[in-house]
C-alpha cells in the first residue's frame, strides 16, 4: 500500500474555496487501486494536509496519467494555495484500532495525529519494533482510537510517518494526558533522531471511502 501525502499552504481567506475544491476529489473513488482519502486543517500551522491511500505505485501512476489533470481542473484549486509539497510513502505496518472500534478506521476519523520521524538506518528495526510492542498497544487501550499506519518515505528512507486516527480530538487529548507520559517513560531515548508532529482536524467533505 502507498500513501500520497500532500501539504498545502492556504491563507485563511482562501480556505473556503480550497475546501470546496477538495470536496470535488470524490471523483477519485472509482479509480482502479484507490483505497481512501482523509484530510483537514493542521491545528497549529493552518496547513491543509491530505493523506490518500492507494494499492500500489502503478495505480497512482495510471491515475496521474489518465484522470488526475481532469479532476484537478474541475476543482479549480490552483489559485487557492501558495505552496504545495507531495511525498509518496510505503506502508510498513497497519495498526489495528481498539477492539471496540476495529472496523471503523478512517471512515469515522474526526482527528488525525501525525508523527514525522527521522531514524538512523542502524536503528530502523528498533524503531519499528518499539512501535509494535509499546506504542500500538498503548493507543489500542482507548476506545476512541480507530487505528493507524506506519509509513516510510520512498525517496527519504530514513524518514518515517506514523499516522493515528481518532474518533475525536477529545479522544486524542485523553490519550496524551492519561497514557502518553507513561509510554514515553518506557520508550528508548535514542532511537529517533528528530521528530515533529501535526494534529489535523479532519473535514468530512474531504473524506473519500469506498
């Protein structure tokens, strides 16, 4: 599975037009290999962040060749953002949600947390193992945790993205307040070289699910 990770700088004045155009990407749904899309506004920076999931790179390349430009023209988004960054990521791990909500995943996601991590190649296996053994079970204890993914940037193999999907921002805040501090104490201190985070309030009209 491949993720197309999109970040756009959008001024507050252009937000309504950008959001309206983003909703028109629903036309992507019937494209071969498309899985789902989720996005919204980053809480601190105000950036638009979109995460589109595809079966493989061949599906993305076919979409870019055959359908992308027509849909993009219809959305009329070109003048609504001042900068755009696009990255492609390979799935490393799918993180199941809590037992109570294991079937939901992105469809009911109201809030997405993103951790952007730089990891030395010599510590990549430790990083992945700790995600599986410590962080995943820690999040899965909360009913509002819908699941997530661990990704590796295709063109930056030392860079990883952890995306976690939550029923609401309040559910994520409960995790940060009541569970995260203890998990952090148990985590190894020198596995991750650098880390930055994004908190995204998702927009219902941007979601695309099959």
